[in-house]
């Protein structure tokens, strides 16, 4: 498994460098490399239902809808801006589908974790949490909203 992750990381790194050079944005190479590394890390820990636990290393926990929405929104935004490959969008779409089962009858997102600090956060207490709903809205906007235009700037005049 570690060998496969290292191989995927090396491939993502090479793709990120090639894309940055093709866009004339060599300054984005390090950003894309790190974003791809993190993407591989989080996707490898995504549950079958498309959601993540509050702490990746504590698999005995129940899912966290607010954290899952935030991770998926970041993946979708990264893909929309050309920083991440298509598999980031696929993972984000899987999360959107998984979140649907946690919507209440009146449209609120349940099963969120309001904090990940301290020992209380390491339990399985979940609730309706406004931030989670906002992150879910960001996810939907990133997946369904207008796509950002690709920049033709080389980044030197920003």
C-alpha cells in the first residue's frame, strides 16, 4: 500500500510540474505538487460512502459531515481551478452523494462535528452545525456553479 501511495505521489508530482509549465505558470509547480500529495492522502482515507471520519487515524469514529463537506469542497475547487486532476472532482461528487443521507426533512445537514479540539471531539457526538451547511453549499457551488476561467497570466504581475 505504501509503495502504491509513493508511486501515485510521484505521478501526481510529475503531472503537476508538467501542467504548471504548460500554463506558463512555473510558480505554481510547488503548490500543485503539494495539493496533489494532500489530495492522494485524503482520497485514500475517504469512506465507501464518500465521507471522512473526524480524525483520519481513528477509524472507530462515526463520519463527520461538516469536515467531509469541507474536504470535498476543497477538492472540487482545486479541480475547477486546474490545480488538481479529475479524480478530485470524482471524490467530491462521491461526498455530495454521501451527504444526502444526512439531510433532515427541512434541509439541514446533520451529523456534523462542531469542534475537533480536545478529548470531547474524539467521541462520536454529532449535531446539526451551521458551518457544515455552509461547507456543503460551497461543495455544491464548486461542482455545479460556473467554472472559473483559466488564467493566461504568468503570475508575475500579481
